[in-house]
C-alpha cells in the first residue's frame, strides 16, 4: 500500500465577518495543533487505516484518541466543569458524523486522507483547510490523525465556550437550555460556521431542523446511549 500525497488548491476568497472575528479571537489562544510536529511515516498511519477485520479494536482506538484530545483541550479551557462531559460527547458525535471515525481510506491500494465531497475539509474531524488556513498545518491535518483530532477539539471548545455558552448568557434567555440543545448549537456552527448560531436557535424554536441537524443528533444520541454497534452502518458500508 502506498501513500497518495495529492495536493489540492483552494479558493482564497475572504471569509464572512463573523468567521473572521472568530478566527481573530482564536489567534490569542496558543493552539496545541499549531506546534511543529515530526514527519509522519507509514508506520504512524497504518494503525488508523480501518479494515473489517479490526472493527472493534479500531473503534476503541479512535474513541481513546478522541477522549484524550478532549481532555487535553479541557485542561486549557475555561469551560465550566459541569459542561465537560457534554463537550466529550459532542467531540465523539462530531467525529462520527463528520468522518465515521476515519482519517484515511484505501483507494486502489493507496492510502489517501479522507476528503469531503466539495474538496475543502479533511480527516477525522473534517477540518476546513480554507477556513482555518494559517491556523493549522495543512500537511499534518491530512496525514497526522492526532494533529487533526486536536484541531477539531480546539475548534469545538471555542464554539462551545465563546458562542454556545458565553453568547447565550449575554442574551439572558429566561429558560435554561438543555444539553441536547447546546450540542445542536455547537455542531451547527462547526458544520456551517458561527453565522449558524442564530439560525439554529430559530430552527430549534420552530422544530424545523436541517437534515444535517438531524443526522448529527442521531449520532449524538447514539454516543450518549453507548450504541457503538451503529457505527458499523457507515464503517462497513462506507
């Protein structure tokens, strides 16, 4: 099996103002995933290539990776302790929805990194290379699963802390939002940018969710209820 080192060019158009503000706020926080990392070898990649023969051990390995990255992000976070378990569930369910726990796939006997249908987002956490350019190393987002996971955890922490929690507190909403609603808010922004904050609140109020909202919430519910066998549907089928 060979490694495909495909390179992709991206549109360099400016992002919308809300996303720009988000990234500027991110600049004040040193990112673990921005640190220099050694070159990745096939020996590093091989354990993260899924096959039907290693289903259970593979899923447990990825779960452990995601939990370790979540804990690392929380160690540097100001998120209140009562939201830590929710954050961990959000990380696991986001990785499930975004990539079905895959950083790589085998295509024509070559290992390739997972690339979104529109060729913008990569890896386990489907980090958008155009949006987060300058924040993270493009090569390591593609070929280093630990780096990609750390980046996704940092971004989710930022959305939960700065938007879902801080903004809602400032809005002084009379009715306390439950964890399920917080999870929906965080994922909607992770999937569609910070501009989704108000839009997902409106969809939640009306009960008129996008298909992406419902697909994510399905994975979120499965993670909460430890229904890990359901991941066979995408890992074996995909």
